[in-house]
């Protein structure tokens, strides 16, 4: 799994590429990136399979914000991305959301 960010300060956008490998998705038919940035709507950011059968999705988010997210596969199973910036506990015992920071690193 991976989350790759590209900051575009002139446009105020952080372009984020989410990748969910086929093995992690357990050969799912459908996957989505679901989070605060889309009001947890599983139909808004559907992922598409690439040639290697990994699910991918690219989203433009506002620079300077922090979002919680998870992957939803086949509308039934939640998957976390342990390469996220941090983890946030949910109200559900033992469950965590992933945290994505769109705050650019400090330039020296």
C-alpha cells in the first residue's frame, strides 16, 4: 500500500495517489478511498485496477489540511494503509482510521 503526495503550492493543491495492492485487497472486485475529504461517501472516489491488478486513485486535496481515511473493498471490508502519516482511533473498539496530512514539509 502506498500514499504518494505531490504539493502544488501555486494552486493550493496536494495531489495524492493512493495504491491498494491486489493482495491487500484480497482479490476484491471493487475498492474506494473513503474519508473526511468526501464525507465518507464510498461512491465518490472509486479506485481503478492498473495492469498489475493494483487498485489506484488520485485525488486533489487542499494544502494545509489533515484528513482521516480508509479503503473500503467490495462495500463490506475496511482496510487500513499502514503507510499513512498517522493513525486515529475511532469510536469503534480497536478500529483506527488512517491520517493523511496535506501540510507541506518545512523548507529550510
